[in-house]
């Protein structure tokens, strides 16, 4: 993973082409020749927690790298010029053919996402969602298949991305707390 860090890949200045381009504390790059600065900010991503009427969580199996074949929560990256809400609705429609009826913020978690020889930093914004009609579910885009799993049967080790494991863990704890309070 070390060889995929941005400072290992971004060696030449995009403005002047010089090799005087270097990382400054992992947050930005600066060119010693022309002064150009490039900031490395976290990419925003959305994650959906969707339950069926039996309280089981909707998980998908990743159809693409990274972590192809592992379990994931539905969601994806926010496109430039798109709001978080638009991205959440678009991603769920693309991956599952579902329309979100309502949603509320659950949590966020930072992540690293290795892709195409570079490691991207992300911030995963997670929302508890209700959908209009689960019978319309059909996987597509990044989701190879879908399954509903009871919180007590979620195997965190089957979830490929670190942030999604953490989010699923928080979800399980929140469900356990609700059961104890009932």
C-alpha cells in the first residue's frame, strides 16, 4: 500500500512539469519551481443503511475492485456539483433500482480507497434510509448481488472496506442498544 500513496505517484508538477513537486505533510503538494499548490482533500462518499420489514440490513456484494467479492453497504462517491442528498438517491437507484423515501444522518467515517494505483482518502457519510418499494430491488452498477442480514448475523470479517466494517459495527451496537431499551 505504501507505493500507492499520492506522494509516490505525483512526482511532476501539473503546471510546469518540473520534478520539484513534493508533498507537504500529506495534505498538499507544492512545486519548488513555480509555486503551484495541489491540495489532497478527502472525497465525499455516501453510504445507505436500509432495512427490510423484518429489521434485516441490506448488504451488497462488491462486483468490482477494490475488495471485489466482499460484502459492502450500498452507496458511492459524490459527483462534482452534486449534493450529498442527490448522490445518495442516485447511488441507490443505480446500484439497487430503489427510490429513497426518507433518510436521516447516522454517522461518518474516514477511509482510504485504493484504486488505479493510488490510495484516495474518503469520508463516508452514512444515512439510515427508508425506500418506497423493496420488491423493485435489482442489483446493478457496483453491486453484484444483494442480501438481507439480521444485525446479529452480520459477519464483520466478510465486509471488505475498513470504513464499512466500522459503520456496520456502529449499526449493530445501535440495534443492540435499542433492543436493551425495549
